[in-house]
C-alpha cells in the first residue's frame, strides 16, 4: 500500500504552485489595469484644466481686446499642463432684430494634437481630450 502512495506529495505541491502562480498573475493584471486607469483619470483632469485656461484666454481676448475671430492654438506653460495643446475658437452671431451679439468661445485641449491643433482626427493610444463651450451676449 505504501508503494502506491509514493509521489502524491510532489503532485499536490505542483498543483498548489500552479494555482498560486495563476493567482499572482491575476493580481498583477488587476493592479496594472488599476494603475493605467488612474493615470488616464489624472490626464483627463489636466486636459480639463487646460481647456479651462483656453476658455479664460478666449474670454479675455473678447472682453478686453474685442478680438473674437477664428481659431488659435497654444501650449500652456510648464510644468502642470505641459504636454497639452489648447485650440480656442470664437464665433460671433449677430442678434435678430437688432438684439445683442452672441459670442461662443470653444476651447479644446488634447495631449496629441493633429497638425498642431485639437481635436486630433486620428489619435493614438492614451489620447485625452476635453472640450468646453461658453456663450455670452454683449
């Protein structure tokens, strides 16, 4: 009887090792996915803040300088928004029946600009973009 039980411990140890390795690989995979998701969240917040800076710049251009025309792209200063490009456009719509002019400022921020402007029509992996619109009458 003792002869038939020989090697049972080795097989049990191998099965336990395989299960532990599979569990470890699963934990590493979940951890990596969590890290990438967190990094994308941070990039999204940075893109939002860059778009906000673009809105403020566009509003300043119109309200202080009276310059609401076309689209302009710029790169915010380092270090917090480095790596993002902001494209700001402003459109003036005349009011009906002599009403006030409606200005719409649109700021789009992205981390992979296409031809120096956002949005990028053919983005790569980990592309982040945020767009903000503001309308006001003057």
